[in-house]
C-alpha cells in the first residue's frame, strides 16, 4: 500500500509540475473548457426562449445537467481517461510489455498513471456558483449527498466503460474508431433522459449506463426520483460495471502473447 501511495504521489507531482511549466497551454485549455461550457449553456438557453420545457425538463434542470456532465468529464480526464487514450494509441508499438513489467495490476497502473492535473481546471466553477446562488433550487442536505454519491458512481461507470474500450486493443488492430464511438455515446449523457424512447432509456441506464453520470444526480436534486432507489441502483450498476471491466481485462491479458513473440 505504501509503494502504491508513493507511486501515485509521484505521478500527481509530475503532472502538476508539467502543468506549471506549460502555463500558457494550461490557460488556453482552461479558456477552451470555459468556452465549451458556455456554448452548451447558450445552446439550451436559446431553445428555452422558444419552449418552456424539453421532455418535461426546465431550464434549471438542463443547466444542472450541463454542470454535472462537465464536472464528470473533468474528473474523468483528470484521473484516468488520459491513461486509457495513450494506451490505445501506443498499444501496437509494444508498450504494453513495459506495463507488464510493473509490480502492479495493469488496469490499476493505467488508471493512476493517467492522472492529468491540467484537466481539472475549475472551468465549471462559475456554473456551480451560479447554480447555488442564482437558480431557484431547493437545496436539501440529503438530496445533495445522494446526488454526490450517484456522481461518484457515474465516475466509476465511466471508468469501466473506457477500460473495456481500452481492453479491445488486445483483440482489434485499430481500436481508435471504437474509442471515438465511446466518446460519442457517452456524450449522450448531457441530454435529458426523457427525450429518449423507452428502449433507449433502458439501454443507456442498464446496458451502457451513461444516464447515471448526470441525469440521475439532477433528478435526485430536483426530487424527480426517489433518493434511496436512485443511490442503490447507481451503486449496483457501478459495481457491476467495474466487475465486468475487471473480467474483460483479465481475459484480455491472459491471451496477450507479447509484441516480441
């Protein structure tokens, strides 16, 4: 455990040092994230100048949806997505052989080595401040805690989805199109669940469970769904997703025969 913490601390320290060296790049990335968030808010804002709701969701609901979705991507890129993306891009070069030499589970190594400090830039903070002080939301302690738990479960689900996509590198010559498809599918989490047909709601809740990322936290905060049921379901799906991802990786690594063989 001590060696693990030491390695993780060094990974974080290196990432932070890299961010401070390339400060211009960090600020450009910050402005890009801020602009991307503003465009999404303005997009929904423009729609709500013409309609009162989308699938029963008000502007406040969709604003929170954009906020949670943006925070999820920030956490994902900060803690693991960079590692999976680099793994997919460099797998065909034989880099996985070096990962196998590490005294650590390959999936765990890719997760913690993918820490990227610049990705958590705080660009969503203005949205959070606006939501707390200027939107007519009845903030309750219990619903806020429930939303936070579901949000963490959503991060676990995202990790499992992209871990499975990365594991496809063992079986597919060029998995990058699959990665692009995964990005496209998971982007669907920023739209209200109610605009989708029932079949798609089931698929994106239990098969590819992206709705737990942003939709469920919003529904809990706005009392559109029971807190207890939402939390238990989110945790169950998150744990199942992690188990599936672990098993896929275990089978994939077992069939790997080294780039030099």
